[in-house]
């Protein structure tokens, strides 16, 4: 059985277990509706413009937050990683700020920006930034000094060395960071909408929960999971396209 077949089989077994759990009375249906009921509700949602509006709000925050975090992390990572002085000067600061949970910034975000998309962006950018920055720093540190010295001996300038020596080494690390950051950005987007109340799927999940619309709540939760799967598949596709020359991707193709 191939990987995709195993994956689909796992999903079907999970849905079967979900369907049987409330049907057999293990969990009351008012707390956990059967999978068929939830999937039917999700299909009904797909025909509602309001649902797609909520999806658009969530994906807008995800896109802006991820884009800002990636650009800023790449620029700062290349600058810091290329300078031993900056690496030593910022090491303690990075290690202090990185472990702070983004959700701990929710009171600050609400106080400064209110219950708007800007609050969600603050949390998304903060959480995603570190995922990309650390990978870029690892990539710069992994540059082969022999290759760098060879480029210097051939008279390549700073930007030429960055393009032909540093960037090919950093790119695999960067793509890993972006893939990790894309998942983190979605998690923080939904979390911010749930807690802060900014528009999006998370806010609708909170509304359905408070209103006792349990099947609708589960349907929205499943929708966020499907979006996460789609994002991961897209990121893996881009990673394979951009790193088709890299040994890790070639080994996957051969396997």
C-alpha cells in the first residue's frame, strides 16, 4: 500500500470510529455528533457565502502575517548570520524572546490594537517570525567555508557570494521554516479569532459553541483542519519545485 492509500485508509478508520462512538452511546450525541452529521453540516456550509467570507478573513490574516514574518526573518537572519558580532550581540535577546508564547501577548494586542485583524497579525507575526529566523540562521551557519573562501579568491563580491554561495545553502532551511511557520500562522489566526473575537472562522466557532450549535461547531473545526491540510500540501509542493536540485528531494523522488 502506498503512502496516499494508507493516509486515506487512516482517515476513513478515524471517521468510522467517530461515527460509531456516539451511535453506540460511548459519548452522548449532544456532545459529539456522528461524523455523518458533521460532514453534512460542513457541506451545507460550503454553499453559504458567509462561510466563505469567514474563510477569507482567516486566510487574509494568515497571508499577511506569514508574508511579513518571512520577509523580515529572511532579511534579519541573513544580516545576523553573516556577522559574528551581530550573532553574539543578539543571541541572548533571541533566546529570551523566542520561548514567550504568542497567546501571552493577547492582552497586549487587545490593549494596543483592539479586537481587529491587527491584533491577530501581531500574534501571527510574532509566532511565525521565530520559526523562519532560526532556520535562516542555521542555514547561514551551515555555509561551507571552503566554498566561501573560494568565491572570495575568485573576486566575487558580497552580493554575488550571497547569491551563489549563501542562498543555495540557506534555501532548504528557509523552506522548512516557511512550512513550519505556515502551520503556526494558521493556529495563531484561529486562536486569535477565538479569544480576541476578530472576524474569521475562529470567531464563528466561538459563536456556535456559545449558542449550543454543536454540529455547526464541529463542522467549522473540521473546516480549519482541511485548510491546514491544504496549506501543508501546497507548501510541500512548492518545496519540491524549488528544491528539485537538492539531495533530500531527489532521494524522495527515487524512493
